[in-house]
């Protein structure tokens, strides 16, 4: 595991960025819960960057009917908000382990800043993207390119945002992505963005830090 310390412009405030690589969902989920349970008001906030092997995750209020056919891919009922989504190799997952009270962020503002980080990242490649009030995430030409879900516990959050980069998108057709029938998905590779996972992971972490630390 590579650790990279990034200092913000705010005195004595920083995120720790951890680049983890390809990791199974269940141990990472448990590690997020353990971290959140053990943290104190002095604990530094962290962003974990990784990929998962193929897995469907279903949010705490997720409806089983949105899983059309798993085709043998594991389905894990997790404790984040939202419905069902797919994770697989070639997708950047950025897990945000934050003290939102210390950051002075409400949940709605937190979500909007996460979306804005992806929108600005895509804008740097001349791709116009947008959010939707009724369906959190980031969209390009009505196709979803990033999904998000969070768990808030005593002003601490975990889970985060997933950006499709260069992956097999087929499993998204096995579900109603995020609970929306027929929702199209896309990825950076198909939009002509030449940079791969490592560069985009670093840029996403930078954008998230800018948005969440407000400069």
C-alpha cells in the first residue's frame, strides 16, 4: 500500500491519500468500518483509491428487483445509501473517510462537492458533464459515468464515489443501475480521454481535496 501525504492550504488540515490497488470489496468495507469506529476528532481524514474485482453492491434501501440477473457475480448488501451498482477492474473507486463536522460540510454539500470534483476533472479534458438532483452521480450526454453512495455515522462518513475509466461495462446491463431502468453508462476511455487509471486516480484525488477542503 502506497501512502501519499497531501497538505492543503488550510493550516494543520490535510487528507491522507492511500493508493491500494485491486482489492476485494468485503475486506475494504470492513476496514472502512473499523477505521470509522476507531477514529477520533484528531484523526486525519483519508481518501482510499482502489479498484474492485467484479461485484454488485446494493445500498441499505436497495430493492432486489433492480438486480435483473447476477450472471454469477457476487451481490453484497452493504450499508451505504443508494440502490445497486457495479464495481469492476478499470473503475476508480475513491472512498472518503472524513469528519464532515470538522470540514463544515452538510451531507447535501458533501455530495455536490464530490460530483463537482468529477465534473471539473472531466472539464479539464473538454468533456461537459453534469449532476442530477433526483439521481446523484455524474452524467455525460445522459449516460452515467460516476456513481456515489455514503454512510454517515456520528459526523464521520465512509464509502464514496466510483468513476468508470476503462472497464467491461456489460455487467451494468444486468441491473437497473442505481435503480433506474435502462440507464445508460459510459466511461472515460469511450469519451476519448487518453489517460489511464493511475493518472486519473491522482487527478480525482486532487480535485476531491480541492472541493472538500474548499481550496
